[in-house]
C-alpha cells in the first residue's frame, strides 16, 4: 500500500486544480486513515473492505447489513447524481461473501420513487443477488422517532426503522456539487435516512442540523463513489461530470468528506472541509477529523 499525507495530496491537487457505534474515528486535529482504490468497483470494493480492520468484526456470519447509496433522483447513473449501481452491487456481494444474512439497500427518494428505482439501475443489478433488495422509504410507518441531545437544532428526528434491526450501516454516497450546501458527500447523504428533511431546511440551521444527524444515524463504514462526480448543477443535474475513477473508504465520516472536497472544483470553487458548514460542525461535535492520511490500496 502506498501512503500519501494530506499535505502532499492537497499540494498535488492544487497544482492540477445511530444507535450503532462509530468506529475508529480520529479527533479533530488528528489524522484519520482513508483508503483509496483506482480499480473498478468489482475489484476495488473487496480490496478496500478487506483492508479495513473493523469490517472483519462487522461483516460476519448472520450480519444484517444496511447500505445507504444515493438513489433519490430519477436519473441515469451517467449523470453522477446517484451512486453507481456497480459500487452498491459490489458492496452487497462482498458482505454476503463474508456471511451476512441480508442486505437491505435503503433511501428516501425526493421524487417519483418508482422512477428512482428504475432509472438508478440499482434494483435491477441486485435482482440476481440472493438476500439483497432495495427498500425505498416512502411512508410514515417506515420511520421511528429518536431524541437528539440537548442543544441540537431539533429535539428529535424520525429515522429509518430498519436501522434498528441492522448490525452494520455502510454509507455509499456519490460525490457531487449541491446548490444549497455547496457539496453532497457522506454526511449529507444521511439525510436520506430521515423522515422529514424539509424541517431541517425551514426550521433549523441546515448545516448544523445535518451534522447533528450523526448522533442518531451512525455509519460504521463510508465508501465514497468518486468513479464519476458531478461538479456543477447539483444535486439534481444534469451538469458537468468528471471521472476521477476513485473509490475512497474509511470509518471516519468527517475525514472521508474532507478528502472528497479535494477531488475537484465544485461549481467552479476550490473548497476545504472547513468551508462546508456541516463537515466543519461534525468535526467540532467530535464525530471525526478533517485531517487525513491517504493509503492507496
């Protein structure tokens, strides 16, 4: 494996442009370990997960795994507004190979749930995989209320009921620009696990409210889909699509998002993690570090 420090990586880029426990996150100021692969999803995903020590303890016989890709827009994968179906499928296959008893792929679509199911192509690719299915969160009964700590923007939030049955949550965000939050990576992707997103927009400081979701929705592993990224006109697109051909994985959700900031100019702007309110606030809350060390698998 080839190690690249954050400082060296950023210099190179500048020259060219829940209820479940959080695992192995670094404190702000410390350096978190981010694994990257430039292989295809079918080859790179197993390499990444096999290189995460915590995955060995999570992905065991009998595990119930929830995967959270972004499949909330009724667009084709080439638009890079949703997570690549190849990435989602590769993660599902790996988890089942390790002994998982079920794989549930969930999201709360913003519009036209059945069109999202069809056009994102995730459901079709999972059809041949036993014990793996897509479940779209559409009805109030799909959610349960959870209290947030005192001082949060909201006193409680409805989260996906299926999270309570899961032994592992793997977050599978796509990397894209966002008209409201500047970018949408892993932490922002967790909004697809709550019942009412509109309240966060209208009755709270949006960035702080997004970060505070980590109190009740905690991914053990994040695998960022940067095989292709939407660098303009997000989140819905269409816009400018670039193809870094990269998968990035880690157990620190803040560090994964910090790395994602460095992949491109988002709507023409070079952004750091400290420039994105919800990433910076998540670090302040102790959910991880904006400092990272890259390890190329």
